[in-house]
């Protein structure tokens, strides 16, 4: 068994490339993972000793997993699979809908010998619906799921580098699996979790739906456009410097920025400085144009450091080599050595720091297959379940989370946990509930359902005692403030853990709370630039595009939800809580982990390649304009798919895959997007049009799976929302709690229930500033 928060968890890994990331997360955190699935090896490693353990992707995804040689088409191997399933806690699989049932080894066939077994079935579009049999790749998922409606240039969609759609699906598979195991431990009953990659991706795209659902009350386009690196709010963009590229923003120190430009003798700022600050801030395009011009006067690295010294959130667009040399990563030892007797290997990770149950040194991929009987002996007999079986309506029912987070990363984490049944107590103050943190903002609506909102003014000397009463009855605290803020409020981990030794306390900061970059001011676009995501997510030769939404904020939220559930698993075993530390810059570098690993070990530096598959497995792999003005994403994973594509489009049977762009491009230009995707999917070739929010709201697969729901909001009235992106066989996640409609909406209920404060005292506190 491994070491870490998931020590003792037994997992069967029956995944291909689309789900491999999920089991990597579990293995890295100490779970015993039996890998039966097969994935792409990726580019070859640089020495014979490394090659003997696998390719680049094997080293990234499969370290620490035990490899089993099992062919499910063989009767005796299916029997071995059944024996494994009888002892496992969790299966994560990516098999085509119906295949496991046809083989007699689906979840329903296995629970007779293991009633608490949880199985996460991660498929492209779900197990049911008219498109359940459609094929996908990371690029096609990004197209049909809405990512490519936002990422890239108006005339050139660009997929974020590194199979990020698959990473999202993997995160949610791991989260669902741990939530399912937690529920099974309480109830004695496992379940099948039908998770659609398509649903997972379309529910994790920052501005996609808030703009579409709220076009009547906000000033942005109903259909969010593709606009390069320009953030939807207009105040973040990547621009060329004298050398290099720089993510610029006036936030959060406009006066300091103006003074800096003036001190540098930049005459173009003089007219702005003559205006009132309110007028300057109101004209964001003019301000951004001035900053852009200023940045051409100096190098990107110089400007980055000079801005950060002035508390301005600029971020240099850093290459993989720069990421590998980052002093903050070195200080926090983020690139850790692999524990083996071969050549030195360093690998990014882990995804979070578990201070109470640290993960083990990074292991290499397995050298050989493990015998099934040896693995079963290692796993041992399933322990008998203690206590009376509970009845749960939702998998995380009974879990209480104190949510001190804001904007996107933290709120997305707690939305996920709340959807799964946790009681989320969201603390706010009227002072900080501004812009996207305001319950009256559509952005807040999208990311803050499934929560109860309370207000508490931490500047009030009475606030600490109130917070303590709530935290003493909580399981989790999550915060994403700058270093030192919670300590000043008297809510540091050290203090809170004295009140409640079982608390899991998750801190999420830009670069980590210690180290030379710990005081950097960062937002998601800053982190994209500093972590390599912006640089790699470009057409060749460019550095100014990057992801078209706050991808890293979503990834950090997913990482936080996974890490909280992992720490709770550790608490089940040890009886103790712990501090969990997430650096969002490390999250970004983890997302491009194969590139960083390749550079550190093989001295190969990844470069922007547009939509080309960065690991050389998929060709063609691109987006093509169609006759009706749409874009069509098409991929071929092997020669067989290429032959079927050529036949479907009527091309020369002798055409080579290397000519794929020309072959597909000519054909796509002659047909509509809808026709093109049907023709290719009917031939078994991954293809799909780029869908925007409007397309997704009428997507026949999403409609068939009842993806869209409505709630009656206290401010906005009846509005749509998206359900959690999986269907649970033994539980219904409905009803969902509507997002709060004002600060402190649930003060009376929560403070009476958890702090023994009666209605009169709450009303008085709301009047005198304590609960404001």
C-alpha cells in the first residue's frame, strides 16, 4: 500500500487516455491502484533505463500503479477481474457504453460479492442518450463542450495545451469516486456513477453561461466570443513587451500603475493622470491601450517584477524552461525526485500538500506486471463495516464546510461539494461582496448554488467567538485569501485546529504562503502566464493567446475538492484533521506536467503547436471551417480511423494521415457542420462542431440526460442552471439549493442551528455591524 491521505484505498483502473488522470491523482495520494487499462506511451524517454519503464505519458500518469495483464475478452481473465472487484473499493473505467454489461462484469454484476463497490463510468457523452456511442478526443470534447467557442482567436480556435478537457473529466471522476466511497462506507451500498466528459467540461467554463443566461441584466455579449487572451471583463490581456510577452492588468492598484508609468517618463500617461480616478477606471479600454503602449518600452521580465513590487498583478508569459527554473517552485520543492535506482528523474507534484499525511516519494512506472493473487494478498480481506448502516439522500450528506473563499476557484470547489450534499456555510461581508462576489451579480449566481450564506464582520471583536462556534461543528474550512489575512482574523490553521482537532483546513493561494514569490498579486490570467499555460496554448510562433477563460481557477477548484475528500479519507483512518496547502501556480504547472517532466528529464522543451496533438498520438487533430460558417473539430487516433475517415469523405484511399489537414479541410468546406459531424461520427471518427452556450442549451444529448434545470432566484427570478455532471444510480442529487440572493440570507437559520444565537440577537447583530 502507498503512503498519503488515501493509504488503504483499493482502486481498479480500467481507463484509457481520457481517464488516466483520475487514477494518477488517486495513486499519487497513496491509493493502491491496479492498472488494467491501456493508454498511449507518448514520446520516448531519453535513456534505455527510462524507456524500459515506458514513454513520457507512462512516466507522468502511471507512477506507483501496479500493472496487471488482464484481457477481458478471456473467460479466465474476467474471473480474475471479478475477484479483484470483490476486494476493491472503487473502479474507474472508460469502457464504451454496454461493453462491460455484455461481458457480464458491469457494476450490477459485481455488487453481489461486494455490495459497497463504487464504479465511476467516465464516457465521452454518458451511458445513455442519442450520442452515447459517439467518439471523442480531447479536441473534440473541447469543441462540443464549449471550450473552443472561447479559446483562440476569432478566426482560429486554439485548444488549451495538454489535454485539459481530459484533465477536467479526470478530476471530476476522482472527486465522484471518493464521494461515492465515503457514502458507501456509511450506507454499506455502493453505486454506479455515470459521468459524461461532455457534461463535465461544459459546466467548467467560467463566463460561458453567465453571459448567456443573463444577457438582460449584464452588459456583455449573450454569446461569449473567442477573443484571444482578452478576459471577459476587459481588464486582462497578453501584450508584446520590448522582448517577450506580458499579461497586463490595472488591478488591483490603478493609482500605483499610473504613477509608475509617469515616473518612468512615459508621456502618454499624462492625459490620463489629469482625470479623476473614477473616470479612468470607467474607461477600461483606454487604460489598457495606454498600458499596452507602455509595455513596449521594457522587457517582459523587468516589467513583471517592477509591477509586482508595486502590487500590480502583471505576469510574464513564461516558457517551459522558465517554469522549470522558477525560484518559487525550487523553494517549495515542487519538482520532486522519483524514488528508484535508475537515472535521476524529477516530476511535478503533488497536486496539493497534505501536512498531516504527506504523500510518499514519487515512484516510477511499474517494471513488470503484478500477479493478481499477489495483489489480492496485499489488499487483504475487506474489513467489516462498523456500526449501523446510515440512510443518505446524497453522497456527502452530513459533511459541513465553512467556506471563506471568493471569486471562482474556491466557490467552484464548494459548489461541487454542495451539489454532492455537503452543508456549505458561505461566509461573506457586505464590504467584500462587490462585483463578482455580489449575490446580485450573475457570475455569483453561477458558482454559488448549493450553499447557505451568512454574514460576519471579522473586524468586529465579537466575530471570532461566533466563527468559533460554527467551526467547532464543521468538518472543513476552505479559504483563498492572501497570506496572513486569516491569521489576522484569528482564524489560522493553528488556532482553528485547537478548537476542532478533526478539522480539514484547506488554504488556496496564488503561489503558496512561503517562498520568494509568496507575496505576488495574482489572478487566473496571471497564473496562466506564470505557469506556462498561456505560452503553450498558442499557434506556433505566438505567445499572446492562451486559454480563453479562467481554466486554472477551475482546475484549482477541482484540485481543492479532490484534496478535501482525500484528507477526509485520511481522517477516517487516523481520526485527525490536517492542513492542506494548494498553490494555484503549482496547479498550472501540474496541468502541463508532461511538458515540465519532458524538459527536466529529457531536455526537450515543448513549444506552442496550436491544435496539433502535443504528444504525437493523434493526426489529423484540428478545426476546419465548414460551408455554413461553423467550425468542425476532427481527430484520428490511429490508421483504422483514418481509413474510415477517408472512405466517409470520399477522398483518395491512398491519402496519408500527414495530409489530413488538406483532405479534411477541402471536404469540410463543402458541407454544413451538422452534416459533417454526423457523417464522421457514423463512421466511428471523432468529430464535432464548436458549440457555444446557445448550442449547448439545445444539445440533444444534454437534453436527453436532463442537464438543464431552473430555479426561482430571489433577485433574478426563474433562471437556468446545470446539474452536477454525473448520474448516480443509488441517489438523486436533486433538489439543489438556489444560489443566495443577498449577503447573509441564511443568518437566522445558521446562527440559531450552529451558534445558539436566537433571532433577536441575530437581528441586533445585523443592525450593529457584527453580522454585516
